[in-house]
């Protein structure tokens, strides 16, 4: 048993080596009464007008249970802490006659496969895209020349869409597996301090190494990994999955299929819908991506302390329109770059990424409006159809593609979009073959466009200086999450026994960590069934 104390605030200049002395003063226990002391989390609070402060969560194991009780009673934010029970099996599961199949090598698929392999059930892992080394070359060519490979791009390939993000590992879920996922990233990306950070972030440049290490361990445990293997349909008999059929006709038999296809596998979703796999439309968000000079964001957030050893500042903004629609910042990337994230012909899609050092000199964030199935009316799919959200996304992506002169990203000065002024674009940091100067008007439905303007005005009030001629907007931010949810009970599809839809593509997670946890939980359920 130990005591955890959260929200311990110290001067920014205090060396971490002096933290223990500060904690001894807080808890009122002599040094010889402390058996163990460790830092659990650390971050920086630069809110308000005062000096920035370091904020810690620490853990102390005390020699006396009486001291523990006294500290918990006396010290605010102190509580007794006991590690959660180990969720992993004590013994390997019995192997089925055929290995399970895992479809997709994003976070959900990789962590599901790793869990199965570590506990006696190495799977066949199918990825439609290419290994990360080849994928990096394909993406670099697309950003330079505009030549898109529909099977190897920012969305498809080893590591999933998260490989070309900034590898943010923040999450709102309270699952005990979060720490396991972050420690796995720390180990395989070679960042020992990752688990201590309040806002852990890997960096695009370190995610490729993570993917390679995961691949090596999976193969060493007996998993079979196949790239360029796009699943075209499921093999289903008597309401139960019997395997998969690949593009080209090859069939792979399996009693279990873990489906981790990611939020952009629209062809696969359409195929599953055609096979009768129950899915429902779900809310997501669309909008634009805004880019500012990082120094400007630092000055807004840090004031006079900007440039004095603090990391690049981030922000989290939200507003509600008079009609009740939520407008908020999404996937904010300090020191990052805006990227063309298209995965198919006729698409203009933006996202943000950043390296481990976050040193691009620019900050970017999606500014998005929440949309619900009620907003999908007028898209090509009939209202109420699970595919209506996909049709809605495709429609605005096609408009952005045309405005980007069929291959570039359309862009506008922020003031030009909000106020209708004629303001030239500001120098920017963009990974795209080209950008075109545009108004961005008419790409999104008119009511969403106006509501985004309302949100920008509110954000300008919250962050003085946010509305500036130095900011640039790009269209269109459309892949915030999956527009469908594949219905399941206890991780298993309600319409097909043995099928386990997981992660963002199945509509049950939103981000790298939550997707990885979802994949692990599904794998644990499979292992449990084969241990009975």
C-alpha cells in the first residue's frame, strides 16, 4: 500500500532533485519514515497571469500504516493507492484449431495481436497497406508530388492513421490498461520518461521505430504478418464468422476475426454493411484546421514567460453556439505541421502532426463542429442509413478537392474567413504538394460554416490574439472519428459470432490509447473464451 498525492505545485525553477524535500514538508513525516518515493506524473501549469509552476503527482510508501492514515486525513489530494489487479491471464489459452485473424495494424490491431500472441494464441495479422519503411516513402512522395497510393498513405499502412499524427497518448478513459499501453510505447519508441508526462507524446519521427519493434516482437512470438492483404469480405456461416476473403479471392479460415480497420476504411465498412453486419450511424465532427506561429501561441499562453525554457504551448478551446452545437479544438499540435491526409482519389483532407522535438515553429489544431445523423440529410445515402455519415464526409472532401485545384489543399487567412476581409495568406508549414488561396466558403454546409465563425469569435475572446492575420485555415478536417458504430456486446458483434470489431473504425474508441486498450480488451475476451 502507498499514498498518492496529486496536484503538488512547485516553482518552475525548482530542480526535480529537490522535490522529495518539498514532499517531506507536505506530509510531515521524517525521511526515515518514507520507504519509497517516486514521481507518477509531471506537467506544467501556465494558466493565469502568475509564474508557471510544475505540477506533480507523487507516490510515497510509508513504513507505518498509521502515518499513511494520518497523511490521507491531513493532506489535500492524498489518498491510499493500491495497484489494480493484473488483467492478463496467468496461463496461456488453449490454441484453437486455426489461428485467429486480426485485420488492421493500427493501435487496436497491433495491441490485440500482441496480447493474443503473448498468451499462447499468435494470430494471422492482415494489413492492407505496406510496412512503415515503405509507407514513409509513399507518403513523402504524395506530399512532394501529389501522387497518391490508395493502399499506402497517411491513413493506411503499418501503424494506422496515428503514425502520421504526433503520437499524443492523452486519453479521458479511466481503464487500468492505459498505463500498460503507455509503458509499451515508452519501451518500443525508446522514450523512458514517457509514462511520467501529464500529456505524453511520442512524435511522428519516433512512431516508425515503435512499429518496427512491435512487428519484431509479434513475429518472434509466432504471429504471421501479411502486408498488402486487403480484406474484401467475411466468410460467414450460420451467423458465425469462418474467416476472411482477400481482394484477389484468397480465403483464410479462422474461428475468430478481430476487426481493427481504422476510421477511413470506407470500402470495408460498405462491404460489411452489405453482408448484414449490424452498424448504426454515429456523431462525429467536421471543420477546418488552423495554423498559427508557435511563438504567438506561446505569448498568448505564457505571457512574459514565453521563451524562458517552457515547452511549446498548447490550447484546448470549446464553445457552444446559440443553437446548442459544440465547436471545439481537436488534435492540437504544438510545434507541428499541417498535412494532406487523403486516402483516396478526389479527396482533400487535413490533419496535423509533429515530431518528438515539436520544433517546426508553428502550432496547428482542428477547429471542428459536432455533427449528428440529423445533419446528414441531403448526402447521397438516405437519412437513417448507417452509411450516411460516410457520404457526408465524402461530399465535403470532394468540394475541398475541387477548390484545391484537384490535388492541393485550399487555404485562407483566418481573418478573411471570419470577417470576409481580403487578407493574403501568412507563411506556413504544410506537408502537401501544393496549397491554393481560397475563401473556403461553400465547402462545408452553410450552417456549419457560420457556426464555425461563431466559434472562432468566441475563441478570440478566450485567447486574446488568437484571431490574427498571422493565422491560416486549411480545408477540410473530416476524419475526427468514425461516422459509424459496429454494434457489439462484450466486444463481439451482435450480428456475427466470433467477429470482434474494435478501435476507431468500429466506433468504439477515439485516439491511440483508447484504441489500443479496446484491442487489448477484445483480445482478453477471446483468450477468456478459449480458457473455459
